[in-house]
C-alpha cells in the first residue's frame, strides 16, 4: 500500500492540501489534487480512486508513514481534512520506515564501491541518515556482493571522468596503449563509462577518429580538464550501442553476422541457463549435442569468450571465424610442444 505506483507523488499532494488552511479540502478535492499532481509529473491521467486516497491517509497517519495528526472537520454533511498543527508538513519530518528501507536497498548496491577512493561519501551519507531518521538508521549489513577488482589501476579516474561527462567538459588524457611503447595524448570528449570483465572503459570522441573511441582506465596515465568547447554526443544511443557485441570493442566497418556453433551435450545446459548473448537461439539437434545461432559483430572479446568454453564449442559458421579459432588453437598447441 505504501510503496505502490506514484505513492510519493500522492503523499506530497495530500501534504500540501492538509497544510493549506486557506481552503477546505473534502475527499473529492483530495482526489483531484492527487490526479493533478500525477498528471503534472507524468503527463498521464492516472484516475486515482477514493479508496486509494483513504489508504494513503491511513498510511500517512501510521508509524510506518509520518505519524501525521489530522483533523476531520464536519461541514454540513461533508468532512474536510487538515493538519492539527498548521506548521506541520511531512517535508520537515524525519524519514519514515518505507523511505529508510528504500534508501537501504540503494546503499546495499552502492556499498559494492566501498573502499574505492572516490566513494568515501557512502559512509558519510549513512552517518547523516542515522541522524535524520526517527527510528535510527543502522549501517547497512553486507548481504549482497558484486565481483570487482579493487586493486585495478585507474579506478581513481572514475570520478573525474564521470564529472566531465555530467558537466560536459573536454579532457586531455595521456594514455599508454598495449603493444605501443609511446604514450598518446588525446583531446577527449567523454560520453559514457562502462565496466566489462572487471575493467572500466570510457567512451568518447577524440576529434581525430571517425568513430567512437574507448579507453581502458587502467591504461590512462593522467586526466586534465581543458577549456575547449565540448562536442555533444548526438549520434550514439548507449542504451543500444552494445546490443550486437560481447564486451566493448567494435572493429571498424564491422557488421552483424550469423554465427553457428556446435555445442557439446555437457555444455548445453550451462548455455541454456546462461546464454552467450541475447540473440542466442537453438538451431537443431546433432549427434554431438546441439547447434546454436548468434547474431553478433565479431570482435576480440567474442573470440576470447568462445575460447573460454574449450572443446565444448566448435565454430561452424562463418568460415573466417572458424579459421581464426583454428589458428589460435594451433598457436596454443605449439607453445606446449
């Protein structure tokens, strides 16, 4: 009841009504106020009912809400509602239990970053919430964990990169790529941060490349803000950018290809519960097990992923990918001779 859709919008709409001593708010007025508030926020007519408003009032009066004190004053055959104390508002009240539970859930997720230099504020926020909440805000127990590498180089760059993206600032980044001894300096317009395989990457525009560039944070040597004009990202929707790949790299002029794999009987149950990619679908049953199809851009990360399955997978199509796998397998074999 206290956490359903648009509940917070209704609670604050009711709060404004109860706090307005210059007007009498009957139940019909309260319903109208809630509907108007939801429309202002969503642009949609929600159609809040009388029963919902009564339930909201009951919740606001409870210890799980704000323990509001409400006068119900008769006016003829009708009743209007207002706070007993005209100075009261839920905006001045301590956090209620529902809000505390919701914030705890967020902190449980954010706590994965504890220990990293740019996230000391998590402890500070927890301490401040302890003082704000009326029932006490105990430190969040560690009941959830995410895999991460706290010793990875470059984690100290997450905050300045995030701030540059948020505030649309251009950066001068000194970078040391793999297999290249010489450092590279980029004038970089950052757009997006992404974690993959326990490493962090920043995506942006360098001005010299014809497509988006991604830089691994563990290869960044320095980040300095510059006064140059920021070039907005108008071409790439990062909610869709990674749909056709495994990992973070997209080769130049690459296209989505149909990939057919032969999967062993032992490996098949694993891939059914943890697909390689969202495009995965079973094709046909074979004596060896099953063939599956994927629709992906072929990149380094996909090849590495396929190799991680060992002899449980064989590439049937396309032939150039099968050839790449065979050549790499032979190179590995030759190292053990």
